[in-house]
C-alpha cells in the first residue's frame, strides 16, 4: 500500500468505528458544502454520477462472446438487481440479493466476500465507491461501509426497515432513500467517514427506493417514491421545494439533464419536469408501467417499459423517435454509450441497439431476466441477472463479455 493509502486508511479508521445511527430528526447545523478531507466525488456510483444519466463515454464491440460467468443472485423478488461497479483497483464490486458484497477481478476471480445482511432480499443496490471505501444499503435498513481492499467493516448505520435504493455520494456525505413500515419513508444524509446521520426528512411515503439525484447547477436534490410523487429539496439548503404527482408509483431513478428531470412512473408514463419549480414540460405515454431507469444523452431519452419496448424520446418535445420490442418486460437500467444503447429484458437477453435507429447490433442469450445496468469497461462488459424462475438452485449469473 502507498504512503498516501496508509495515511488515508489511518484517518478513516480513526473516525469510522462501527456505528448504529438514529434518524430521529434533522440536524440543522449540517452543511453539505462544508470543507472535508474526504473525496468530493465518488470514484464510481450507480448511473455514472450525481444526475443518474446512465451514459458511459465509451464504445462497445461490434460482436461479443462470453468470457466467464459467476453465480450471483438467488432470490425470487422481482425488483431490479444490483449492478457491477468498477473500483479504482480495477476490480468489480458487486452486491447481490443473498446479502453478499464481493470484489471480483477482471479474470473472474473473487478477491473478497463480505456478508452485510441476512435479510431475505439481501441488497438490490449498486455500491458507491469513494475514500477507498464501498458504501451500500440492504433490505435490513442498514447502510454499510466496507474497506475497498479487504471488505472489512468500517461502519454500519441502521436507517429504517429497508434500503432498496443505491446511495449517492457527494463531498463526504451519502444521500439515500429509506423505506419504513406503515408504509412510510424518508431520505437521509449520512457522514461517509463515521456513519452518523447528518440530516433526514420524512416527507416521502410508501417505501421509496428511487436513487437520489443531485443537480448542483440548479441546486436540487430529488428522487421518486411509491406514493407516486417526485420530490425535490433545495441543495445545499435541504428545504422542501416541490413535489410532482405522476399518478403512479415512481420506483426507478430519475435522470436529470439541462434542468429537466425525467420521471418514469407506473402511471404508464415518462414525464419531463422542470427541476426548479416542478412544472410539467411533457408527458410520454407508454402502453404499460414504466419502472426502468432511463438513460439520457445528446438530446434523447432512452427508457423501457412493461410493454416490452425500449423507446427513444426527444428530450425537448417528448416525441417518440423510435421503438424496439424486446419480447419481454424491461424493468432494469438502460445504458447509453457513444453509438449504442444497452438494455436487458425479461426475455433473458441483453441487447445492444444502434442509438440512431434502434436497430439491433447484437444480443446475448442468458439464463434469467436481465435487470442490472450493464457496465462497459476497456476490457469488457459486465452485467447480472435474476435467478431463473426464482429458483435458488438456478442462480442468476454475473457475466463478462469480450469482443468476439
């Protein structure tokens, strides 16, 4: 380990003794922009940044083949599963629905495994990685911090009854939606070094598990909830600003671009909402529920639906540009790259479609439903799937694809 690494680890170890936190109220002294010796931005996190845009500035091969597969998810719960995250070490960090977090080398060798929960649904989130630490929530309601090199605990903070969302890291704090019984919910800010709760708001209800987006340009923190609303707070002030009623559960992350929030809903709609005041800009109607995490880039929104289709929608007008029918529900995360859109389907395939036309470049056949966000790296494409028909003896795999 380098001297810089030893210094940082000593600093974090001093601050980050195991913590069981309380979320009983807000702390008005919390300043999200206060100077910190921790990283300002995560090395990696779900949807490639604070805005959940789902764009990766890279190219995918013209054809692919499978390099390896590793058994991963075993549960029958139908929500989208966690996605691989690329660590600065070059390893994949993957949380799954068995309650494990694993570091997996590019050759498929498991470097370490830590079990963070015995909860039935394990973890469905994607880790945020910063400060040489892995941050991840689970369905026991706890947010955990693990040493990136060893998987050992730094801290564990209980926030509620379940965490289905991925944590969003910024400037030494983690922002995460929390589910509570009743049904109810909250959103919390947690100190990344200590696990202490810095701020909390109980406004969202009905089990929110949409990943938080932070729009620094327009000073907004926002996400959706199963109560049908997209909620917004000021940032860094963290005062309630507006909420927008979609008319259906908002289960997926909200993508933000150019002052516009793209909100998928079980009202069978995708709505563009002004992040400043919550006014509707346009609404696109699908033919079934939408719980897919949209990707947005270069003026186009890419989003899937329970109607089996992937849609390309004009960002300014909300008009459809093209559609492609995969033959199965699309409930996971769309990823846009320079020339292609990657998306998994209930038909057990991962698709690479041409961004301009929606034509198929290639597909892969898998075992189970593909619901994770594909991760494209210089050495391959990684993604996970659910267990086959919910059978724990037929686990969903983590796959690596390489150029054919």
